[in-house]
C-alpha cells in the first residue's frame, strides 16, 4: 500500500513501518574498573530499537548492574551512566542505530557495548540529567528539521498539547500509530524547501550537517548521489541509512521521506 502525502511525495508505508520496528541485539558489559563484587555480573542482552537513545535504557541497565558496583559510583542520577565501544564514548544524542552503523565492525550481529558509571567524559559527551534531557534534544532536533523542510516552524508550533505529547510519548514507547498520528501534520503542504541531512564517516563520531535543495537546476528530482557532488565530496561506493544500503541512484526525495529518523533528519553513514 502506497500513500501520497498531500504534497505529492511518495510514501512507502510498509518500508517506513518495517524500519520503525528494526532492532539491534546488544550485549551490555560492565567495564572492569567499575566492578566491586567478587563475581562478575551475568550478561545483559537487550534487543534495542534503532530509533531510540541509550539514556532511555538507563533504568533497566542500572538495575541489572547495581549489585556489582559500589553504591558510591552507582549514584542517584541517570547522568552518571554512560557507554563506550572499543574505548570510544558513545554520544547519547545519536540514535542507537546511527551509533551502530558508525562503529560496529564485527561480523557478528551482536554488538558489545561497555557500561560505565564513573568518569563521565564531559569533554566528549553532552551532559544530560534525565529523560527530560533526551526529550528536549529530540524535540529541538525535530523542530530544526521541520524548519528546514518547511521554511518556518508554524506547523510544529501550532500542534496541540495532545499532539505534542503524542510525538514524544509515541517515540519513546515505540508506538508507531501514536507517533505518526501527530507526525503527519508536520509534513509540507506544498513542495519541500530543503532536505536536512547529517553526514557521518565510518568510525568517526562527528558529523557535518547539510541542507540540500531537492531538485536539480533543470527541475528534475535529485538522486542520492547528487548530495556528494553538491558538497564537493567524492562519491562513496555505498552508504548506510537506517541500517540499509540504498542504491546511490535512488530518488533523494523518496529516501528523505522514507528512510529518515523520526526527528526528520536523514542520517547518512559513508
């Protein structure tokens, strides 16, 4: 079933919904320096949705490891919990799926992430306090992308209190229908002005943000590969978006509407 948005963009409902459900199997492992008990904790395996953020898992992770670390290091705030992979701190404000696509190099589908309760690297990670920090980051990112797409923030500013709550609660609880009931109201009623993109390199935690006009000079739709010539970069052999490798000749508008994160940014790893 394919539905056109009001502005005529092709909406692949099945693809979008399947991507919403995709998960990554993660083995959370306590760092040896954190261990205060004689015995090591049992493994913590979780199937984690690609769209979510690591701090939203804090409660269950703290509960699992709490009896194996000193209460002095356990603390009382979620902000004392952070994660790393191969010695690199994982930025909590990147979606889990983006982190996996950037850093995972193992042929095994199971991703091993190290849990830390001490020494939060504030020089490398944005400080956060609790779930509200994640909520504010997500909604601010969404507001930014909607502004880029529409040319103003009127759509998101005009959402009702109920719709705004559904955006966050639907995202946090992985409730597709609740989220998309409000998210549909944020799409442009006329032509999309620009496409918001965050471009990553493999094994690098920084990104460049690009704002790409969706049409070529001849008014024909751009393809995914046009992004790289436009920013003066060599075309990669392949890219990863939402865990898949779309062909570089894919229509950019289609990719941006169906493979973007729920915050409306298109996260491209190359």
